[in-house]
C-alpha cells in the first residue's frame, strides 16, 4: 500500500513538473536566491524603522544596523537588528528601553507576514546606548532618578543612586 502512495506522488509530480528540472511552484512568486544578504538587511532595516515609529520611538534618536550573524542549517542567513540609542529624549528612550519586548514581538509578527520570512531567519533585537548617551548626556542621570523613585515607591533601598557601588558608576567623574 505504501508503494502505491509513492507511485501516486511520482505521477502527480510528473504532471505538475513535466520537464523534471523545473522549480516547484512558489506561491509568493519570489526566486529566493535572487536576493543578496545586503538587500535582505535593507528590507529588515525598513521594517524595523516602521515598527519603531509605531511604538513612538523617533528614528532620529536611534541608529539601526542589521547584522548578518551567519547562516543557519537550512542555508538561510540569520539577521538581527542592532538598535543604538544615539540621542537622549526621555520619551523616546523610555519607549525603547521599556518596550523592547513589545518591539521585538512586533518585528517578529511583521516578519511573519513578509516575504522576508521565506528568505532569512530573525535573530532578535539588541539595544544599547551609544557613547554619546553614556558619557555626554544627562539621560542616564534622568533614568537613574526615575528608577530610584520607582524603587523607593516600593519601600526598597535604591541601588540606582546614592552611595551604592552601582549607583556611583552612574555619576559623572566630576561629581566623584
């Protein structure tokens, strides 16, 4: 009986692809090998920008780089979105930092409905502050103040400011 199914599929295959060497039907109409990794990176960058804008993150406050991490077992490239917070804007920064889980989920959902999901794998979103934000803006001080207020509202001693070893790392060297 199993042999009958095999012959049936072979017959069906010959009817669908009579010349034997043809490519199986691709419902998207895309030739997946036509796209370079750079093209895929550009598309993922545009998709990431759209998701960030929907999340209320100003694209002028971030830099987006799409890294090609390597290839997966199936040969498709593995790409990840690297988002650097380059300018401190409290609303933008908080939306990015606190909303990163929602942002990554939105990117994954958008990829699921895009032709990109057929051509590459997504390795997630990485967020980091730029040197400008770390050393030359008041952003970390504002963030530590907000975190201190949040932690104190729970009745805990804050590790984000004051004399703790971690809190002292947030002060500028001139405040030493």
